C-alpha cells in the first residue's frame, strides 16, 4: 500500500498541489502498489476542496 505521507516525504522538492499530482502519477506508474491511502492532508496553500478525488484519480 502506498501512503501519501511517504510520497510527500520522499519528494521534498514538491512545493504545491499540482506538482504533487504529477509526482503521484509518476510514482504510481513506477510502482507495483495496487492500493493508495491518503493518511495525511497535503499542507500546501493551493489544496482544492476535492483534493482526495484528484489524488485518487492521479494514482489510478
């Protein structure tokens, strides 16, 4: 299971939500993980209200 907190910690260069979406897409394609868990809320100023839906779509 891939955790959102692990993605954020492993990618300190990410400075906004849109960059996080791009990184998550890359991580999910290069990983054999089948499940994704949002164990934290991203701490960026531009996090949209539908952030969970956006990240889930980026992973799958």
